[in-house]
C-alpha cells in the first residue's frame, strides 16, 4: 500500500481511505531518487534489519509514505538525490 499524509478530507477519484489497525511499526527512511532508492530500502529491511533485529513481520499492512512538500522542495522530486519517503513495516517480537 502507498499512503500520503494529507489534511484534505476529500479523496481524488480512484482512491480510497484505509483505516489501519493500531500496530508497532519499524520505519525506514528513504532518501534518494526513485525507484531505486526505495526498492533498496525494502530489500535492506528484509535482508539486513529483520534477521538480527529480534522482530518479525506482524502480518499487518506495510506501506510507503510520501510526505507533502512545497512544489520547489527537492525532497518531493522523485528524480532528486534528496527525494524523501518512508517505508513502514508492522512488527512484533520474534
């Protein structure tokens, strides 16, 4: 699932709101151009972080977050080395 933080209560056509149940999440920051950077974050979370963390995936919904940035902010530009997003993965003790 891909999510975006928005204060706008209206939803664009073709999208829907999704209520996530309360959970504990591991949050991984992604900084760099898309799509390679975020793909690398997903890969490293599962191949590097999980094996030694003492946690496992809880079976809930994981998702990406793309915070809203002003139009000229490079953190919102998917081609920028400063592009910012997050990977949220629900976890439980292993």
